[in-house]
């Protein structure tokens, strides 16, 4: 996920926004240590992304790179076949949902029968072709920010938007098998967006029991691991997250713990102090939510070892399973 644009601060030194993390640390550290051992074994087996420098503008944590929305470099970035191992050549656009009308399928009988989960795949593959639309400002409650961004990509050109949609679709299948009703904010079925305020509104209007926004980071090489972003307590303007802070933290902690177990990935080594959790007050998608919601940055697309995982179809299935199991655990209590 790029840290410039909607919901993200400009590049600069990252300062901890975390509140008290005692419970999170106690819950996650043992799993994180086990995950790190597996991480080392996976990461040391070789990376799938290029480590060459890029000429795009900095837009992440220190050292990150991604093209500005609508820029020539963004439009020219065409994913290469080496950017994924799912057997299909990556492309810069989507022809539509991988499984037509999958969101319309009746939920199976299962433990989540009657529960509504909204999945928010970060960004949109067509955003770079609609710079005027995604650059317009929207009210995020506390201030005004851009509607959306293009997101980031691996050095080989595998885009965050493509990654997020793939994981989201895998996650939908798993949750529907548990009986949940699953709704998407977008499924590759619109040319750009939606804006961050609309993404929040979709979850609110669905009276979702849980909302998860799926992303991948665009930080500097050497920065590795996942982190789950939790809403801070915000009560300003049109934003009031006070009622969702506690349940969102519960949701985030459960997703983080299961993500470690299922993927073998360690919590971020550059955000969250090793807990895999980060609290943010600058994200419109969280500030405007009235239902439990978190973001997950599944890894850093600009690190070659993380990129090798993110571009693996087998690993993306593990990521979807980890997120799904966290959601199921949260909803079952």
C-alpha cells in the first residue's frame, strides 16, 4: 500500500501511533517467534522479485517507491509474467470477477450463517487511468484527503490492486463456506475507485459484523512482514470511532495471530514494534467506519523476499486462510 494519497501520510519518519499493546504483545509474541523461524526458512529459499532500483516517486515509508496516480510511469508499468506464479500472465487491467456473481451465491449452512462480512480490496487496477477522479478530495471526518491512489507494486510490476483482489476472492470463498454473507467494496467491476469514504459507507450500510481492507505495503527493501492497522479513538467532525475501537482491536489481534500461524510470516520489522499491530487516526476508511474494521498490510512488495511470497498463488491462499480464520474466530467469540 502506498503511503501517499487517500488515508496515508506523506513519507517521513514513522512514529508509533500505538496505544497500550500489552494484550496484543502477550497474544502475538509466541506465535510471532514461531512464525519468524518459518519465515527465515521460506525467505532464505530465494526471492521472486527484482531488487533493482526504480525511478518512481517515493510514496511509502522511508525508502518506498511507487508512481503517482495518473503519472506516465504508473501508466507504463505493465506487470510481467514473472510477477506471479498462478499460471496466468499478469495484466494491468481486469476483465471482471474471476468467479462471476460469486457474491450473489447463497451462503452455505455454517457457523457464520447470518453474519455479514465486507471485504475491501485495496485500490483498483484502473485507478491509474483516472487521475482526476482519484485525486479529488473527499471528507474523511477529520480533514480532506484524496479519493484513492493507484497503490504500489513489486519491482517486477505485480500490482497491489491485483494482489488485493486475488486474496479477497480467495477469502470470499472461505468465508462463504463458513456460512457468511460476503460483500465487496469493488470486485474489478468498476473502472476506478471507490473513494475511501464510499468504501467505509459500504460496510456501514451493510451493517457488517466485520470489515477487512486488504493491502500490501510499498516500503523500503529490507523492511519485511505484515501488520494489521487498527482504528484509533477519533471523535472529530464526521468521524466517531469510539464504539468500534475495542471490537476492531479484537478483530485485528485475531487476524494477526492466525496470519502468523497460517502463512509463516513474521510481524513487521518496521511497524508496530514486533506486535504486527499499528494504530492509525489518519485513515478515512477507519475514521468513517461505524462497524468493526481493520486494514491488513500482508507484506512489503518492494522487498524481494516478501515479493516472492506475495506473488505466489500458494502463499496468497495461506494469507486468505489466515485472514478468514481470524474473522471466524472474532465472529464466533
